[in-house]
C-alpha cells in the first residue's frame, strides 16, 4: 500500500536562479524559472532540493524567510557578497520583456555538501549558466553521478549564446523550449524546414534529445517522445481572467516533472501541465501563494 513508485525514489535537484521580478506597477514578486519550478513542486508534495544563491541583503533575507515559510529545504541556498538578483519586467500585449543585471547572487552558486546521494533528476535552466562559475558547478554536479537531466531553455537577451545552449541540451532526457526559441536554436544549428514540426523532429534527433517538449503559448504544447512519436495538447481554454504569461513555461515544466516522478503517461502529463499553466496565466507573476489551490490540483489529479 502506498509504495512510492520507483521513480519517486529519485531525488529531484533544481539548480538555478532565484530573483525578484519587478513589474511596472512597482510590485516585486519572487521569480526565476528554477525557483518557480521548485516552488510549485514543493506545493505539489515533491520537496525538491533547490540549489541557488542570494545576497547578504534585505532581499536575500526576504527570499530565505518566504522559502522557509513555504516549507522548502534551504540548505542548498548560499549567501554571497553579490546582490540578490532582480529582473525588470515590461508587459507588452500580455507578453513579458525582461531586463536582467549582468551579475547577481545567483551567478555565484556553490554546490552544498548536503546534496542528495543516489539517483537524481536534475532540472536546470539556461540563464543561471550564463557565466563560467556556474557552468563549472553544473559540470561537477553532473560528473560521476547517475542523473537524468531536464533542461528548460529560456533565451533572455543578451544573456545567452546559441552554442552554449546547444551544448547543454545534447543528450538531455527532456528539453522544454518554446516554439520561438526552438526556431532560433535550430537556425543556429542550420536546421531548416518549412514545417515547424519537422524542424523540431530534426532538431531533437540531431542533438540526441530523448524527449523534446515544444510549448506554443496559447496554441498549447507538443511532445516528441523517446520513440519519436508526437503528442499534441489541444489549445488551452481562452480565459477572460488572463493577466500575463509570466511563468507559464515554468508551470508547464513543473507539472511535467511531477508526471515524471509519479510515472504518469505522457498524455496525462501534458494535459495536466497545460491545466496548471493555463491557471498560472490568470495570476500576476509566476507563482501562486495559496496552498489550497495546489491542493485542489492534487485532488483533481488524485495525488495523496
Ligand atoms: N495565453 C495562454 N492561455 C492559456 N494557456 C497558456 C497561455 N500561454 C501559455 N499557456 C500555457 O503555458 C504553456 C507554456 O507557455 P509558453 O508561452 O509556450 O512557454 P514559455 O513561458 O516558456 O515561453 C503553453 O504550452 C500553454 O499550455
Ligand atoms: Mg520559457
């Protein structure tokens, strides 16, 4: 009874940025794709091990307090001399545009001694890997460990390089990327097709990606799985409560990981990921602070 599935034995490690998203109305809310994913999964009952860094400043204090209150393990979050990360967000036609500082606390991640042992699932993005320091930390996390990698590409100008992103995704177990980003990276790899799906299939094959998840905003999402089969979600419902699409991709990624850990089939996983992502676009910013909302999703999905 209630034996966790084998995959539930694997510990999820999430590495990357935690920062404040500063909106034009002056509101500053917690964010950073890896942090958002960790936040959602904590509320969905997974307790990921989040590895990041915050400053020795008031914002860093605020992050640690909020995270502790949410029940998250803070042992992987170090405090460093650099200031806590902040991102200025402008919303144009519901779409976010980001302005990101050159160097922030999350660029100074150090792997803690308390990293979980055994089989790991590692989630990381691309922003926090923009500088060599964190790139080296990632490499030492990967080296000599048995782990599956889930990579969420977020191309944030000017903080990305196509070659580096292409190196990151090679051989990954799952890559989440939105359609625009897929086109940009495919072009950098000189992969061309008139048809976007064929382009994605070629892209997946060329980089030996096991599962490629292409999200397409209000058009839904498409998975090309290990066997090369294609699964499309339908279009998400167009909600009159839409606020902004900040964090839609992170919400989608978090439920994809949840499905992975609970061993849901891909069809179920994608449907639920879309359900949650299309709820997050009705909230300002990427997070929900109400545990009851997460509990409602857990009830809907039959998670104890
Ligand atoms: N306007 C929207 N209405 C409903 N759901 C949306 C909307 N925009 C995005 N989503 C959901 O969120 C997912 C990820 O969004 P997308 O914009 O593709 O990712 P990213 O945030 O990484 O750019 C989509 O596949 C869809 O399920
Ligand atoms: Mg994204």
